[in-house]
């Protein structure tokens, strides 16, 4: 038996860093000095210009900009644009600013580079399913390199909204339901996009949507959110705080109102928490026209009133709404806003421009040669394939029908998503081009042995009632040795403004599945979707299910790698898959209630379905098996605020090498307020050869055991804790320890 040790130290050692001497700080930060010097020369209009962001357009002739905006940039009245990309266009617009405006302040060029620019990576939810933040960092690095080469210097990503409601279409853009996992991914993405911002391969990132946008009532996009301050601070804010600490250049306010106050007018969120408590110095930009939307929210009388409320709340830049441009001057004259708030906002924008080095070289990002050489580089495509295969989750594999056996003569690829290029990219794919995408059919054709015949039959559309193509697909299934059935949601069924009330497979796809499996039980389902689906009506019939999400440009190859066993799947769900939409919101770190579910009637449960979801958070299979042998802590009793070492022993008891995401969960048994039944506090993906055993040591920091206590302070409480380890949130081996 092979045995190896793997030590993992999560958290930071306070004592070590405290021993190091802090380097002497220069009296005045050089960037601040430059910002102040420039600010001193600026007129009010020019300051408001820096607080203004407008989109450029795109029509059949290519990128466009309206005559008005051209003039406004020349006059210094618009300091930032978005949606402009490709070097020639960006150069043209940057020239308007630096060759014509009085102070020659370069523009920021924003763009939604969410999961890739031209080389599209798996959607963010999929990347989170890798449980490897390094993969998200790599994906963000490649995206930054490509979009920076196309002239972009600011991405509106990452979306760090915690989302516990699969009806909400934007779950696809985040990292799922868990704060701990989501925070790790948020930071990795910021690091990936920004690097140290010094070179031309990094861009400013944007933590969005601040805050609690993922908690929209009933999962309906843009809807109201209501929550306690404790839940806000414990569940929804930590990824944002971590981004601020990681130096993210900007924050974007959300569309929703939170406890009655729209996010873009929410002083508590922006000035009190973000700018004061967290000492954040970057830009706070609104989401698209969300200042104006305070009028229909019923929070502002008109756009002027909305502009006033936004500035007072701490919004630095108006995206597309024109309210700052139209009203700040008058509001200042009427003494309804202050020049110090305007100066502060302007400083924040200039600071990022200096950080990017744009004043030294406004064309730093603008280089045709680099654009040509960088986009869709071979190593970028390889990285996208690697991240994609590490994001795929094996949900079911009856009789180990996957991976595909050698020597197959005939494979039928069936289903509406089996040969769709555009759907490989999901919903928000920046400048991604469907023509560059590898479909599932193409991936399988490439990977199959030379003697294998691979045919494609659509069977039906994603979302229609038409079953006229069933017969041909069923015939092909019965004549094939193996069937790959690619079904799910089309890319445009997820993302912004794509909430669903019914999260089952759309159209007649479930019926197609039943017919195909009946014709040939050697069928593997490949799901493509951007949210948890209710798979209750297919899970028992489907012999094998692979959750491939929207895997990006190289998706077909990545899926084939997993189907043919070239890569042993290692992804785990970053969000719970419910049995029914009636269970929503359902998430693993719920409270126990005073009447936890058991046999009796008067306990917290449904009378028609179990409380448990179909697939729990953290779940995912492999072509091998892992057994959790032991968990213990190095002591039974600790002093409050000390670090706890937890040892977990795992063995690969199967026949092939595989990677397992070892997960650590903690339960604080009694608190001054009720605590979740368990909370993720550590994870690590490790590779084990067959028969290999590994010891992983996690370290729980005082912060990991802390929460917002009854008196609203954040900290740990003395008492007993349980700690669980396993390959999902149902982790069964456990140990206890006490903090005294
Ligand atoms: C609206 C979306 O909510 C936001 O995420 C995006 O960055 C902006 N539009 C800009 O496109």
C-alpha cells in the first residue's frame, strides 16, 4: 500500500507575518500625488466626465460610436466607454480623448469578459465545479491577456453573487451557493484578471453585483431582496469583502433593492460598509442605468433626485444612465451634493487609470501585432480544454458504462445539443465566435478509434413540442453500440433576464431520453445547462449522466476526454440540484430547525417529497472509488481563537487513478444564534493512484469558526464543534473538538 502525506495549511499565520518588519512607507503615495495634482487642474465638467460611462455600439459595419459621444469624449465630458473592443476601434476612440480633450485623460475601456474573450472557457458556475480556484485564475489570466490585446482595460467580472435559487438565470455567472467556495473563486478570478496590473496582459476587474442580487425573491431577475443583516454579512458579503482585500479595481452596484433601498442608492452598502468599514479605494460603478431605475423602484422622484441619491450613497460612476452628466452640476449649484463627494469619485477613477499606467501610455493595450498573435493562441485553447474537463461532473454511472469501452463499431450522437456550436459557449461569451467551437459530435469524431462510425441525429429541438424527428433518432440508437445523448438548456435559457419557473428539461427532451434509452440502454446523457435542473423525471431512467455545463470553445474535446476515459472526471457540484422546484431555495448549509425531519408528522418536512435534494452540494462521481478512512483533530480541547488541525485519511479503493475533492465541513453545535447544520471550511483536490492512501491536514483558523454573533460582533464562541470530511456535503466521517 502506498501512503503519502499531504499537508494543507489553510488560512494565514498571524505570528509569522507579525514578525516581519513592515517596509517604511513613502510619505505620499506617488499615485495619490499624481491624482491630486491632476484633480487640481480639472473643471467641474471634466470631473463629471470621469464619473460617466457610455456604451459604444456594434452594427453590421462593425463597432460604432454616436456623434454625440464622440464630441463628449473630445470635450472631456465622457471619461470612460464600454463594449468597445478590437484594437483599431479602441485606438480611434482613445485618440478622441488623448488628442482632443483639454487634459488628455485616457479612457477606460470596459467590456463584459465573463469567461473568456475569444477563447471561451466554461461558464463561471462550471469552473466552480472544478473546485480548483487555480483553474478560474488561469481562465481569467487568459481572458485578460486576450481582451487586453484587443484594447480592453477593464472587465465587468467576476460576478461574485452567492446564489441559492436555481430559477435565477444568473446562477450561471457565479460560483454557486456557498460563501466559502465562492470567496476562493472570487479572489482567484480577481488575481487572474488583474495580476499586479503592471503589464499589458492584465485588466482591472469588477466585483459585481453589490449586493445580494443573487437573493432575488422567487428567483425572478431584478426582483427585490430582503434579508437580515446577519445573513447579508455572513453569506452574501464575504466574497465582495475578499475582492476588496485582493485589490479589485472596481465594484458594480446591483439592480435590486435590499431591505427597501435600491443598491445604487444604498449608502449603508456603499459608503458605510464598502468605503468606510472595508476602506475600499477603487471605483464604484453602477449597473446599466440602475441610477435611473431608482425612479420605477419608487425611491427617487425623477432622474435628478436619483443622481443625488446615488452620489450621496457613494456611487462614483454612472453606467449609461447619463444622470451624473445631466444633473450633477445643477445639484452642486443647489448645494444638494458636495464637491468633496465629486472629488472623491473622480479621484477613484483617476487612481485606476494611473494604476493601469494609462497616463504613461494611453495606447498600452493597443497593439495590432499583439492582438493578432494573442487571440486564440494554442496554449489558450489547451487551457480552455483543461479547465473544461476538470469542470465536468459525473452524476450517475450505472454499471460503470462510462468510460466508453474500446473497439466500438458504431456510436450515435443524439440530441439538440450534440452538434450546436453556439451553445458550447453558454449565454455571455464576450467576443467569442461559434465558428471556433468544437461540438460534442466533433469532439467524439476526433477521439473515436479509426474504425468507429460516428453519426449524428438531432431528435428534437431544445424547447419545442415537435417529436417528428424522434423516429430517426430511435432507429439510430437501436442500431448503434453506444449512444451519447446531448440535452439540456440552450445557452440563451440562462444568464440575465432568463429566470425559469420550471427547471425541468425543456420541451420534449425527457420523452426523447426515455425513447432512446428504451431503444439502447448503453446510453450516456451529456447535460448542458447553466443552472441546477430538476432531473427527477429522468434520473432513474438514465443509465449515466455527465454534467458538462456550457464548456466553452474546446468543450467537445473536453467532453470526449471524459467519455473515453482520457480524463477521469473530478468535478463536484457547486450548487444543490433539487428534486423539485417546490424545494427551492434549498442549500446544504441550512439551519436544523427545532423540529428536524424524522419519522413523526410534526417535523419540518414536505408530505409529498423528501427534504433531501436529488444531488447534494459537493457531489460528483469518478471512474474510481474513494473511501474516507479517518478524521481526527490534533487535540480535543483548544483555547478560544487558536488554530485547529484536522487530519483526514482517504484511500483510492478503485482500479484506476483519480482525483478527489476532499471536503471539510464544520458544525458549531450551540451558538448565541442558531448555526447552519454544516459549513464548508476547507477543500482540496488530490490525485490518488489505485490503492493509494493519503493524509490531508487542514487547518481551521479562528475566522473559519467565527460568525456574526447575537451582539452583531464577528467572532468565535466557546463550545463544542463537529467536523466532517467526505466527498460531498453529505460527508459522513466526523470528529468533535471543543473551544474553551
Ligand atoms: C447588465 C449586467 O447586469 C451587468 O452584469 C453587466 O456588466 C452590464 N449590464 C454591462 O454590460
